[in-house]
C-alpha cells in the first residue's frame, strides 16, 4: 500500500464519490437506503476532513507557504461540509430537507474534490516531492485509527470549533 499522501487522499475521494453516486441512484422512496448511505457519507467525510485538517493542510502550509491561500480556502470548504454533516447527523431520512441538504453537501464536496485533484494536488506534488508526501501519508495512516467517525465525537467537534474561531 502506498504511503503517498495524495494517493491516500485520492483513494478516499473515490470512496466518497462512490457513496454519493449510490445516494443519487437510490430513488425517491428509498428512505432506509438513503439513511444508511448518509451515515456512510458522514463517516467517510468526518475521517477524511479530520486527516486533511490535522496532517495534510498544516504540513503543506508549513512547507509551501505560497499555497497558504489555497489551504485557507480548503479549511473553509471543510467548514461548510462540517456544518451540513452535523445537521444531517441530527436528521432522519424522512425529514423534509434531508435529501435537499444531502444534495447540497454532495455538490459542495464534489467541487472541493475536483479543485483539489485538478489544481492543488499537482502543485503540492511538485512543491513537496515524493519523500515529504510519503512522510505526510504515513502520519495520516498513523492518525486514521484515532480519527473521529461522527461529527459529535470530540476530535470532530474540535475541528468545527477551530474553523469557527479561526
């Protein structure tokens, strides 16, 4: 298994996008399926954004200060996703705005993934090189077992609070 941070994050992206497609294909009346898929989406996004916020973004910001504006924008995009995830975690699939809120989350995260993969990752790869990306990736792998899987867990709540006060 690769320890390259970008490879690891792209693998997460694939899993997240797959869950999005499944939600979109579930159909109007598939409330139980949609509920299960949103639970999975919440878990995937909570872990992924935690690893990026705690490891990837701080390291890139430190090592490539010229990308600081991109990192700050990513923190804000994560914040928007975090708010939607927290709201969805408190909703039931038959709530009037459940599907609409999930759709907005999906649209926002897709935009974020596209920006990262097409613009930001190539700049980071060029600026950091293989060794640094492997070290960052290893740090992410080491932290993953401790990452929160629900927005109500302390590590995830800290992330939201940090985003609000920064």
